[in-house]
C-alpha cells in the first residue's frame, strides 16, 4: 500500500512538475512572441516612416523639377518672344522700305510673314508642350518606379524576417517537445 501511495505521489509530483514546465515554457514562448511582435511592429513602423520620408522626398524632387522646368519654359518663352519681337521689328522695317516701291508687294510680303510667324508660334508652342509633358512624365515614371522598388524591398525584408521568426519558433517548439517527451 505504501508503495502505491509513494508511486502515486511521485507520479503526481512528476505530472505537476511537467505541467509547471510546460506552463513556464508556454509563458516564455508567449513572452518571446510578444517581444517578436513588438519588434516586428517597430520595424514595420520604422520602414513605413522611411517609405513615407522617401515618398515625400520624391514628391519634393518632382515639385522642384517641375518648378525648374516651368522657370526654364518661361525663360525660353520670354527669349522667343524677344526674338519674335526683333523679327517682327525687322519685318516691319522691310515692309516700310517696300511700301515706296509697291503697295501690292507690301501686302503680299505682310501676308506671307504673318503666316510664317503663326506657323513658327504654333510649332514652338507644340514643341514646348511636348517637351514639358515628356520631362514631367519622365519625372513621374522615375518616382513611381522608385516607390515600387522601395515597397517591394520592404515586403521582401518583412517576409524574410517573418520566415526567420517562424523557423525559430518551430525549432523552439520542436526542442520543447523533445524535452517534454524525453
């Protein structure tokens, strides 16, 4: 009878010890999980902030480039207006000289000149618009591609970290099971 009681008492103590060890291991795993989650959350927040900072920087770069292009276009437009004014002034002088020779010749030269000037202005405006659109599109494409690459790298990095944590937790769980069984 004493042997059975001692055996039962020993089994109860072993069972209690086993349960306590399992509970302690589960508590440790929970704490590790919580620490890992907190660490991942902090890393995610940090990466999110880096991404946002990068996005703001690209946005500022696009805005700066757009401002620079607009200033350049205004300068070019002013220069072209001055050239047109000079050309116009010269043409008017020629028209005045030709007036003495023949009124019909003046009318013909003036009409031809106006058509050429309109064509030149239209061509210049079209080229300016095409050039501006091309520059803005390149800047936008570059910004979008950079944002895409940063986001893909963040996702790859997050996935690598999650896989490492899962593998570590699996190894710890496997080790714990061996210790419990063994």
